[in-house]
């Protein structure tokens, strides 16, 4: 059901607004094929399709939200394939563009923030990772993630505590680690609703 909803949202975003309808429709098709390839674990094929989706979205003058989404998904799979410089630029571009579209406090922004936090964390770039974790965690708490996905949140908080430890912020790290541990204890037996793909395991699963 989540995948179907994502595909519907993608269609509405990429096809909205003025511009070349042929390019926008082509972008939507490639984006859907990219999603299907990614779900199958074929990141090389997903990269090709997402790349074509972004190009056609730009040519078709899709709204900024569509460009941001296409950049985000292309950035993720490039990261999974260890094309780090390209991935970083796309993820940063997506965040900057999305902030203009939905504002700095939207639920969509939290996804972009966590993605960058994980990207830098997995590359041991802890100074870059820290502000993204701090901002994202603070935001999702406002949206009730402690109830909807407490273990997923606890895992993210735990990573944030490691980041702080690596940066020599021992007191803050201990406090954050305690929060993650408490969240897990209070939700014993539950599993994370969201388990992210990591950026330190390159290649296709297919």
C-alpha cells in the first residue's frame, strides 16, 4: 500500500504545473520504473531510470517539488552505488529545493535531513552528520514518531549518540544514548517500521 501511495504522489507531483506534458509524462514513467528497480534491489537500473526521470522533469518544467523528489531518489541510489560526490550534491540540492517548496518544518524535509545524516554518518563524517540528526530528530518528535515508529526513532537517536561521542561530546552523548535505550525498553518486542538502506554497503542486490 505504501508503494502504491508513493507512486500516486509521484505522479501528481511530476505532472502538476505548466510545461511540456510529454516530458513530464516521460519523467513520471521513468520515476515509476526507478521505484520498481529500487524495490527489486537493482540499484544500477534504478539509477538509470531516476536519472532519466530527473532530466525529463527538468525539460518538462515540472514543479520544484517534482525536481526535488527526483533529485532525492537519484541521490539515494547513487549513494548506494558509492558515487558519493554525485549523491551528496543531489541530496543537498533536494533539501534546499524542498525547503523552498514545503518550508523548513515539513514532514518531507525530515526525510531529506535523515538521509543526509545517514549519508555522512556512514562515511564517518560526523561533524557534517551532527546537525542533520539534531534537526531531524527534534522535528519528527513533534509529528508523533515516538508512537508511530518508536524503534526506528530509537535507532536514529542511538546513531546520533555515537556521532556526539565521536565528536568528544561525552555528556550529550550519554544523555542521548539513555533516551534511545529508554525508548527501546518502553517498546520491548516492537520492530522498526522503517529500516534504511545504508551508504557503506555498495552495489546492487540483484
